[in-house]
């Protein structure tokens, strides 16, 4: 591996270059407006609602089936931007530009021709995805995911390269990785897919690279405690912990043919579960009505509209909506007990042979 010696003056030049073109980009995007989807109750609207509660120091607001289904970092990001009077589009662009700058600084020791770092930065900064309506204009967590991933990979690569050269200040790159990983973990429920990279790199670099894993429980603990005190739900996210994801995993593992692509839990499967689960059957009217509503929405598979099936990714919202309608979301413990009862009944049906079980992805999503 080639080691490139970089002067502090070069670092300052690159920083000024990065700031200058960030300002240019902010000017170019000054007339870009947000794309408000008023019906995105579980997505954009939820993020804004929680951010408003955080600004009022009311934690995540009142408890319902939406409150702990999404991570709290993006609403916090919105609240910070609002507090400092920075508009959303600019806030995202600044965060993304910072991540691009740090990523290129991280890999700079192995860039043979140092002048190429400048066009690299421009290519990353003006990445078309960062002007996409679905990424930037929607007030949703997808807008900051590219920046968070760059921080995770850039920080870990920066740490590794400097660890190889025996630099004393390499801990700052472990901190960059940690910030990216923690923010990503508390933004999305599928962050588990970045963990294999961190595990392998941690083995290569050894102990110091474990900082993200050590920091995660330290950050999860206070969030879990606050949610427990405020909502009686002792978790940081109800889609990854507690009885609800156990129910979803159990439903996915029921061995029945999918009625249409991307539809693992159709009406036929639900009817079968009603037979063995008195708890789920007790909300049959509400769940059937909600599934009909979801199936009729625009963008659904046409065959599902006719049969009232709901595709993967929407069914778990239909289930949570129905449980909310039946009043089980008065607090986290009540909802968790309800889901635990369904899970126990499905497990008994597996053991008794009333339901066939198959292997599937170990995820509620």
C-alpha cells in the first residue's frame, strides 16, 4: 500500500474548496421546495409530528401504534435544523457535504494523485440522487441515509488506514464511524445490514474499532428507559424488539403459498390464523376492514385489490392500525401483551401441527 504524506495546508485548501462548492450548491437549490405527502401518516408526517414534540420538550408525543415504530434520530435532526432556523433542504445538503468531505479525507492516504480529490468531491456533492424528489424533497429519513452510510464506511476506512500507519490521532475516525452508525441505527430498522462490514473491519483493526458496538448499548439504554417511563414500552423500537416483531416473524414462517408476488400474508393465511388464535380473531372485523382499505389504495397490485390482500411492507401497518382501533395501544405494555398472546397461540399451532412452518428471513420486515 502506498503511503501519501499530506500537509496541513493541503487539508485547509481542500476544506475551503469543499465549503465554497457547498455554498454554490445551496444557492443552486435555494428554490427547491419540500414535497409534502399529507397522507404519509407512518412516514413523512410522523417524522414532522415527532420533531414538533421534541422541540416542545415533550419527548416523542402521545403513545400510539406509530410512536415507537420508527427511529428517533431523523425527527431529532429536523428539530435541530428548526432550532437553528436552517431550512430542511439546506440542512440535508450540509450534512451530506460534510459526510462527503470526511469520506474523502478518510481515504486520502491511498489516493496517489492528490489533485483528484477535488473532482471526486464534486462528483459526490452533485450526485443526482441528492436532488431526487423522493430523497431530498420528501421530509423523510431517506434523505440523510446516504450521508450516514458515508460516515460509517468513511470513518472505518479512515481509522484502518491510519491504524496501519501507526497514527496517534486515529481515534477520531472511530468517532466518525460511531456517529454514523448510531445515527443510522436510530433512523432505520434495517441497519443490521451494515453490521457485517463493521464486524469484519473490527476483527481486522481489533479493539478500538469496537467503539460503535460499545456506544450502541450506551445510547439505547437512556432511550429505552425514557420510552419505558413515558409509554410503558421498554424498548427503543417496537419493530425490532418486543412481541410485535415475534408475531410478524411467526406469520411469515407459516407455510402457505403466496397469493401474489411480494404478498407473504394474504387473506387465506389470516383466515387460518383466526382459527387457531382467539386473540387475533377478537379483532377480525377491524383487521379485515383495514386490510380492505390498504388493498384498495393506489399503487397496489391489481389482483390484491380484488382479493383484499396487502403486500409485504404494508401488512404490518394494517395489523398495527387494527390493534390501535381496538384500543390496545393505550400503553406499550397492553399492546405488547396482546401481541405476545397472538405469538403464543401461533407457536402452539406449530407444535400441534395445525400450521406448517417454513424457514424464512429472521426479520419482522
